[in-house]
C-alpha cells in the first residue's frame, strides 16, 4: 500500500463486548477444511503433518483451550446471561438493528480503509462482524431504559469539546502513485492529451488501497498527509490536476474534486450526535456493573475454572 494519508496507529474504540466477540469468533470458529463432506472433526483427526508427524485435532483443541479457553468461555457465559435477560424482557434484535450498529462502528473510523485494517487485524470479515454484533445490540436494548441524557448534559459536552467538533478545511482528492519521475511525466502527458484520470489510476497506480477506486482518497485535512502532497492539494483549484509531486515513496499526480472551508457547527447541528456519544458512554459504564450483577445473582458453573 502506498497511501500518503497518516493514521494515529491506534484503532478507534470498540466496546469491550464487541472486542471479546471478535476474539471468541477467531478461537471458536477457526477455518477448517471439510473432512469427508463435513466440517465436524472427530477427536484425533489429523489437522496437519510436520515431516510425517501428525498434529491431531485433539492437540489443536487442547492448545486453544490452554491459550484462550477461559476467556472464550467467559464470553459465552456473558452472551448466555444477556440472551436469558432479553428473552425474559421480550427484547429482540432485527437485521435493521444490527445494520445500524454496524454503520455506527464503521463511521467511528477515519476511513473505510482504516476500518478494513481493523477487521483484518482481528482476522475477521465484515460478515463475521455482523454475526457477532447481536449480543452487543441486545445488551444496549436491555440497558437503554436506564440511560437519560438531558439538554444540559449535551450543552456541557458541546462547550467542553467545541474545538474537536469543528470541521477543519478539507480537500477531496484522487491520486495516481508511481515510482519514478519518468512514469509521472508520462502520466501527466497522457492526461493533458485527454486521458481519463480514473482509468489511468486503475491501470498505473501503485497504491493498492485506492487504485481500484479510481485513485479516490476522499477528504483530507491539513496535517493528515505527506507534506509535499498536502501542500500541493490545498493550493489547487477544484477540478485541477497537478504536475508530478515528489513524495516519500515516489511521485504522485493529484486531482482535486472538492474543497470545504473550515466550519464551526452549532449546538443544534450537533445535538443528536452528542446525545449518541453520551448515551454510548453511559451504556459502556452500565454494561460492566450490570454484567457483574447478573453473574452475582445467577448460578454459573464454570468447569474450566474448577479444573
């Protein structure tokens, strides 16, 4: 990947329960090849061989149990407590509920690329994540009646966080990344002769993260990109295409497709999003205490711990 957009290196916050669901999925449902038409494996079935020495499914299971069994079982116990409470309260989760939660998680990342990198770091696909979100949505529905956010709460948050709520000046850009000045000059010549930027990006760009999207990087703010790249982009007019720009990895051709000036949102404009932020914060705090309370008043027999 050759994208010049900077990231902070720390993944956006995802709730503890969702994170545990991610880990549980990897531990409980590892990819297994079908054996005689079935994914089920009998104890002792070979899962690998090393120089003729067999590693059995029993060995794999024991190793997984030793390294993550307690954590995974605790997650399953937590999920069962939540499921029992939701059944008792008549709470259900629809596909629309899960999609809404997924959209919210995606929007907490700076870009789709960053979101996909987070999934990859957990060894998950988007479909895997959706399958594991039901428990989180159930818990939120169970706890929602206990959360109250007042207009005063919203006003205090707005005043305390106004700087971070402001939208900085941004430009929307596409780019074609190449290794040498000669390649960049040839691209500029092709574009001036009427070449299509999107088609050339798909054909020539070295940036694997954007080439299949016609080179589109989306909106960038000052301080978020390679210095030379950023200086050129913010100096260009909308619709303009740059000459070759030397960057830390080679040369770029930039096309600017939109320019937004810095803006300060009003309290009314941010009211709903702030309410959601405060709601999620309270739900996160409530979740821990509620789960401990449920475990305390339930009969939970953990045979792994006993062993």
